[in-house]
C-alpha cells in the first residue's frame, strides 16, 4: 500500500521532521519503493519534486530533507505500484490548474471498479487510476461550479460528494489541496494530529529522531499533519473512519459538524 | 532581459554542461537574479524545478547541476522581473496539461501591448504576461484543434500562427515543448546549435569549463541547443531572425522550408 503525508498550517512551516520519518517508509522501514513525490504550496505557486526511484535512497529526497521549504500546504506520497508501471508520469502527487489555482492530488488504494469518464478538459498523462480520478474530480468541480467560487465551503461540499461516489469503487484514501485548504478522504487507513500550543517533544516511529516543537514555534502556530499511519509514537493521532472526509484550514480541522451527502 | 535555454535530442541526454554556463548568468556573469527554473521531460512525465532566488546562488540549481537527468526535451529560464513581482508563481517555466500531454513554456521579453483574452479553460495563477500568453496559446490550440491530433505538423502550424500574432504586441522570445517537439520563437535574441558526429570539444563562455563531446556520445546522437546568446565560444551558433519560428525534433531543426503564415 502507498503512504500519504499531508500538512496544513496557519503559518509557513517546514515539514523536515515529518518527512524524515516518512521517507524511511519508501524502501527502508516499509515496502513502498516505486517512487515518491512531494508538493509544496508557497503563496499561489507550487513546487513539485518527483522521483520514480525509492524515497529512502533518492537524491531528490535527500535534497528536499536538507532544504527546508516553508509552506502552508504540503502533500507527499510514497508509491507501491498497483495500477500503471513505475514511471515519472505515474508518480504522485499530480498537479493541474483550475480556476487560476494549482491543485495537487495524491491517492493510496486501488479503484477496482472505477472507470473515469473521458474528460473534455482534464486528461491523464500517465496510466494510473489515481490520475484519472483526479482529472474526473476537476471536471466535476468545473461542471458543478462553473468558473469557481471564493466560498471554500461550497467547494468542500462538492469534493465530498464526488469522493463518496468514487469511494464505492474501491480503496480511496486521498489528499488534495488547492493551496487554501487541505482535503482528506479515508477509505481504510488515514489519521491526523493537530499540533498547537503548548508544544511538546515528538519522537518519530521510523527513525531515531525527536524534536522539541516548543523551540521552533510561536504560541499562535497551528499545524495539522495527516498520514497513512502515525509518524510519531508519543502523541495521540486521530484515526479517520471508513468513508470519512476531513477538511483542514489554518492548521485545524474545519466543517466537522458537516453531514456529507453520501 | 531574461535568459532562455532549451535542448532537444534524439536520445536522452543530460544538460549539465550547458546548464553550468547558463546558471552563471543568473546573478553572476549577468544581471538576471529574479529566480530561475528548469523543466525536464522524461517519457510522458515532466519534472519542473523552480527557485525564486538567483540561479547562481540557488541550492536547487546546485542540486540539479549535480544530478544529471537524461531528457529528450529541456527548457530552462533565468528571470529578470519586468511584469509581476518576484514570486514562485511568476517563475518560469510554466506547466499545463493539454490533450493528455504536459506542455512547458518559458518567455523572454515584455509584451507591452498585449492583453490575453480571459480563458475558459486555462487561467494564469501568477501575474506575468508570459503565463497569460501561455494560457492563451493552449486555449487557441484547443479551439483550433479540438481534442488534439497526432500530426505534429498541424500543431506546429497552429503555434506558429498564434506566435506571429502575439509577437506584434512586444518582445516575444519563447521556448515551448510538449515533450515531443521543441518550439522556439525569436523576436530579437535567440540562437541555436545542432551538434552531431563528429563531436568535438566545446568551451563555455560563462565558466572556465570545456567538454569533449566525442567522449560522451555515440555517432548517432543528435542534440540541438537553443539559447538567448551562445553558451560556447568555439562553436558556430545560428542566430534566429526577428519573427523567426523554429521547430526541433530528434535533435535537429525540422519544417525549415515552411513559410509560416504571418
């Protein structure tokens, strides 16, 4: 199974600590050696680093780990190829532009019974079911909300509705961001943590590394981290339930009370 | 003025030698310190490395220089900001997907009298005239060739026609690629070289570096390099004329005899 990692913050934050543990899962502490990628939103811009080689041995991964990019929204993915051969064009996360914003998507699971409708506007470049689903999402958003909207709740509702449909076709754990919010859908394995003051020491599961967040934060900082399985072993992570959809903004989960139309 | 660099080959080739000289122009041997970027096609996939800081001092640039990516089509750009502030979203090259392929675009010059029509499908994320023009190009291609075509000559004709129109609005030196061909349009400064057997020694203008291509090539290799000004001082570069449009495929210029409809 692939591994997902997301971060959503209220101040630009580097993800080096989480990434240090996460990257170990790409061929060292776990069996996900079929490429990896990470996307950082910086303002309206977005940087995507991709490598079809295993994360644990990737020169791109080593570079990113030593080059702290401060970002409000980050999505990373380590691939265990199921659909589509190991190739750059099949490496997550995927990027597209809609409504003058970049959108980033990464998926974990296999959509066994899913066939994406052929898009008019967005087409997959590679051969994964994941990229096909992403293109279908963007087609759906533009059809339901032509030209876009500044109301992020409307967008969130539309994404949730679409996700609940596609999730019927297989395992659909995904992370998605437009640089404003970070969206997470869980089929069978995804959890998150919201860190805020008072910050404490966190210790990685996958590497002998710990960090005292109180030394590197201010009292107003808020950071949400979402991952396939907990990255630290001395903090409480909240598991998402099957078919649960979560929306993060400014480092905290929002729209909690929402009953998604499923 | 910004600096452009492109490479088009018949076998995957690394661009480290050309890049070594080119990057010096980003804040060291020339005054273009407002960010830089490079895109590499690898199969159908594409990797884009961007940095809003000067190329000559960029850790991303150092990484890319030491990490030889073999590619058939590369586009790089060093920015001297004229339109749009220094920001990641204004850093070239830009990427979009059309017809299930990635397209990469970088521009040098200022389009003083150009206002891109508001696109239905492609919208700029940043505030440069360059990205607006790129979006307009993709809208134009989809309108003229709905759904795309496998005939690259038809696509080349459409791009040439569009470029000649936009070039009336200002300085429009650009490089464009869909991973199959590399397109170059010259308003006032762009030149190229086609390297083929017998390969010889080349010496950079901007750095005290030379390479003996005969040691790193096979007799069938063909590489075309396109740049704002010559990168080497012991080879003959061919300048493009004002309003000249050039198409490169498999490391050589094609459609030379074409009379572009201008």
